[in-house]
């Protein structure tokens, strides 16, 4: 091999290195057959990004050119730093002469032949209204905050050419979208393990990270690319939640509307968690999830007031860490007759949630059907206080509701937990 390389010119060596068909593993190459979606699920460092970038490169420089192409990351910043400018991104593969120019002002890649690729955000589904594409590469769809909505809106935009296709690269997570794609007859699934890309990974990563987590539930998901329904060490499991669902409401006693207001009110702010719960005897039931996003103060206050009236609630429990007195004032501005109990978080989200999870384990909490988004967030809630990398707004409101109904014995005006 060394003799062969020595006999080649610099241009020939560059072309040899850039020839993806020579270096790619079989699972990194586009599958044959009639498919609309190629779902490539792999562990960390398994080569997903390189496979995606090379797929786009082939569409942009091959015999059958496709343009424009959508490059959809969790955010525009993620799309730029990983899909475009990352070590395995589009700007760092192929020969220098065939690499596109990157218009950073417009977030568009432009090849010399006129093909364009537009960076898009999976966190902003409405942005897909208007543009149209002939193909799309979607990265880390398991982390998109509004995954199903963003995916659905993208489908309407994939309307150019004879056979619009899309590649989704992701570390597997048990989200609704990923489960939906797995069951779709037009999806072809490829799985890759971190260890299969050993030649391109640092030895320290292999010895410290891979060896440490190999065989564990977390390792099976993050390294082996397996779809694991429950987060390792999660406070709630799907099996538990499925076992506590009931269709008929029992005779209710005290009814609470709990609200976890967002810090800000812009389009990228957290959701406003709104959960309706009630006690009956020694138990409690989660009745409804009225969480909204985005939410301006008057909007979420109005939604809280609607839930309070619709369920003939006894009180609203509102976290006041971010907004202080403004939170209760905003609610009472919408309906001055609402009884507001202000609560303040003095401990981390995980610590606050543990005693509530214990109530579930003891069989003291049940759920009405139709709380899928809340339950997804519960099963993805981790020790870092996040749910799938995002603020667990629904879980926060749930914790406040059940703390008030079942854990608090005294009720001063402002209570810290």
C-alpha cells in the first residue's frame, strides 16, 4: 500500500483519500431498494455524521444532482457545528476542489455546479413552511424538542424531483418519531455500533468510556445503538406507568392545577408546564396535561385559569423562583377568584422528584389515558435534571402538584422543597 501511494501524484492521493466507497463500512453506504427514509441509528462515534455528510456530497456532486437539500439539526447552531463544519462535516470531506462554499449569513452551502444545501432547525417546525427540497439529511432526530411536528412539516417541503428521500442519523431514543419511523414500511433501518469504528476513535475513549459502559443499559443505547425504552436509573418506567392508567375517574376530593412558568416568553423559551391533579382517599390521580409552548405570561395564565374553571379546582400551585410575585399576580389578573399557593424550589429537580416517584412505586398515583407527552418526559428524566436534554417542564409541574396533594402537611404562603 505504501508503494502504491508513493507512486501517485498529490492529486491522485487526494482523490484516493476522498473516495468514500473505498473507506466506508457497508452500513455507512446508502441501502439499495425502494425507500423514502433511511434511518441510521448508531452509538456515539460510530460514524453517523460522516455517513450523512457523504450522502449529501453524493447528491450534490454525483451523476443525478439534487438541489436544494435540507440540512436539519436540532438547532441551526448544531447543524452548522456538526453537519457542516464538524470534523466529519460536509466542509471537511471530499477533494478541496469539490467542496462547497458556505454562506454563513444565509446558512446555505453552494457547490460550483449550483447545487445548494440549506441549514434548517428541527426546533422551529414553522420554518419549513415555504421552502421546498429534493432531499434532506436530519441529524439527531431523537433530540428534537418538537420532533413529530418538525418531521411532518418537513415532509410537505420534500416535493422536488422524482424521488425525494431523507436520511435521519441519530443515537436511538424511544421517542414517538423514532418509533413511528421504525414501523413505517417506507423506512429502511441501519444500525451501527461504536466499536465498529474503532480505527477512527481515540484509544483513551475506547479504554475509558467504551470499557466502562460496555454491556450496561446506558452503553447499549449510547454505544451499541440499541433502542432502550427506559432511561437507565430513571425514576419512572414505562411498564410502571402503563400499569397505573385508568379510564374512569374516581370520586375526587381536592383538585390542584400546578404551573411551572417559563423564564422568558420568546419562541425558544421553555414550555409552561401545567398539570391538573386530584386526590381521592390516600391516593392521587393525574387528570390532564395543559402544558403550552411558547407561552407569554397572559397566555399561560389564561390557560391556567381555563383549567382551574374546567375542573372546578380548589387551588393553583405556582412555582415563583423565576417570576416572584408576578406569577401569582398574573394568574389573579386573569381570574382574581383563584386561590394561588406559591412554592419555591430550594433543591434540584431530581431531588424534588424522588419522593414523588416513591409515591408511584407504592401504587399511590394513577394516570388518566392521553398523557403521552408527560409520560415520555417522565421516562426520559435524568439525574442531570433534564429530559432528553431539555427542561422537564411537565415533570416540574407534576412534582409540584403531587407534593401539594400528598407530601405537604402544612401550607404556609411560600413553601420551599
